[in-house]
């Protein structure tokens, strides 16, 4: 199975998403453009989540952040965070409530958006160097698994590391490490390769998120830290409201995949309840 339509740029994909003409997963879409995981939280939890990202840069490489109420991040592109993801997940008190295709009706001036780099970003580089990406070949979402590896807590946030899996022949793995090392803003090098059971994955055919992928018998599973890790932490932290991307349905930016966005979260004071947020425009 192949992806039905492949958009060449993040801007074109977001245009189709906004017009309700595309709501699928974004693996293989907009090649050479940076993709991002999204976490949106009330201001009261933003400082804790910022600390969680700082403590866990491998699964949570921060590439963009807003002030409360802002709906765009100009350093990443001309998007509206309320409408420009294919699908969103709404979490209430740590439980997944539903998936939606826009969050305009949920938006308020207290919400802070975090964007974390995604490994979909470097898949075009893998393929252009001759390393097939099986889930793209098979028209599926990347498989994602919770592991037995704990992340470092940040305030109320803590939980297991989530990983993505791609498989390659063993002789290619050193080159895969070297290539993905060029993308530290998109999880960088793998965290493990080999027997999935050693990192707590007991049923390789039943990923916690995404789709199962057929692995050729001569290939070895290789695992990268994943930006869905915060969703596992949200299950435990139980904030009253959290909005995330649906796994595999990323924010596709206007930034080239090899460019590293400049992020200055230290200028933000989420605890200042007296500052006037920038209001979203309809």
C-alpha cells in the first residue's frame, strides 16, 4: 500500500488539513520539512512541562513554544495551532476522551503550546540514502511502544519512555546511527537496537500507538526516543486538560529538516498571572 497523495511542503499539507481535505498520518509527507509533536497545556502546568522537556531532551527536543493564548510560532511557519494538525487528542484528567480535527471550540487564552521535534523529519534522508522505511512502504503509521525505561520527572510529569521502531539489516545500522545523528532536534540517534523484550516490549505485533509493521526476517528492529512520551506522562500527571497531536498526525512546519529552530523558553514566565496574553484572532 502506498500513501494516496504526497504533499511537497508543510504549507500545502496544512492548507489541505485546514480545509478538512486531509486528516491522515504524516509519515512520508512534505519530505525535507521539519515535523513536530504537539502538547498544549494550561499555563499552570507549563513550567513543569518545560522542566520535563529539559530533563528529557532525547524524547522531548523542544523546537517551539508559545506564550499563553498564542496560536502560532513564527519561527516554525505560518500556521494556526487550532486548525492545522490532521488530528488532535483531547485528554481530561489523564484519560483520552476523544480525537478531533480542530480545537477552535476548546481554545482559551490560558493555553501554552509546546512543539517537539519528530523522527518523521529524517525519514526522507534515510530513504534518499537507500535505507527503506518499512512503515512508509507499507502505507502505515510508525509503530510506537512504551518501554521499561523511566524518564526523568519534571514537576508533575513522569512516566515511561516511548519509542518508535524502524527495521534495517544489521550491516546498515552504523550508517543509520551516523545519519540520524545529524537531526538532534528530531530525536537524533537511536536509543537501542535488538531484542525488544530487553526494553519491555513483550508483544511486537501490538504497538501501544500507531500500526504494526511487517519486519523482514533479515532485519533488526531499531528504536528511537519518541515525542509521544509526554502522552504517557500525561496519563500519570492527570492535568485537568491537555491537548496533543494524535500519534503520527504531526504539525508539519515550514522549516527545512536540517535546520535547527532557535528556542528561547527562558524568557517566558508562566507563573506571572498578571501579564496580558496575546489573544487569538478568529
